[in-house]
C-alpha cells in the first residue's frame, strides 16, 4: 500500500500536478507547564499566488493541505500546550496568538529545506501584552519519502513550539499570570 502511494506521489511531483494531503500532527513535547491559555487563530498571509492551504515550494507541482496553514498551526499549538499541561477549559486568564511569517519547502534538488518562522504573543485577560517571541526553524530532510515529508512538516511547527515551551520567560509568565 505504501509503495503504491509513493509511486503515485512521485508521479504527481514529476508530472507537476497539485496534490492535496492531510498532514497528521501528533504532539510530542516533553515540557510541563501549569496554566490556563486560550489559543487564538494564528495569522498567516500566504505569499502572492499561494493559497491559504498551500505549502509554498520550489519544485514542480503544488502541495495543498486539507486545512489552511493558519488553522493547522493553531491546532498544533493547542495540542502541544494541552500535552504540556496547560488547560484550555474554564475561565482563560491569558490568550496566546501569533503569526506564521513563513512556512515553506525548498524541494528543488535531492533533499528538502524546511523553514518555519512563527511569532507568538501572550496576552493577559485585559489584553495587555505579556510577552512576544519569534522562533525560526530550518532543517534539511529527505525527498520522496511520504512519512519523512509528513514528519518534517510537523517538525517545522513542533520545533518552534518546543522552543516556546522551553523559554524560561514564557514558563514563568504562564505559571504566575495565567493560572487560576
């Protein structure tokens, strides 16, 4: 089954077709933080000529996610925070939002360069800004391996969120200002 999918995926890339994929996201963080945070929808302004659910890439063909990048990233942040122990139920004392500045693949050549650049902004209940951070993630990955591509797309976000959850100021702020 996997071999059949890979052949179809390679054929689609070679023939410059568009492919719509469901990219699974499984949280995998190891951080533990106590607090209550509502995650708002992250902003994402796709590059000109790119749709909100399209992953900008350099090789022939187009890659579309089944949901907009902003929604996918927001949901990933919610899952990671929940796994870390941050509640999203009850009266929220803080809101975490942000912007996806870049979410792209440079897949021209024998490997793929994955890049994400995400801003995170933590607000208090009175809408005052508590902190703001930007995390840039860039790494190389294998090409033409379905599981590697999906895992790498997830890694673009999970590495960014892991940096946020490891940030001492974020942890301190959440555990003092965002806890009931």
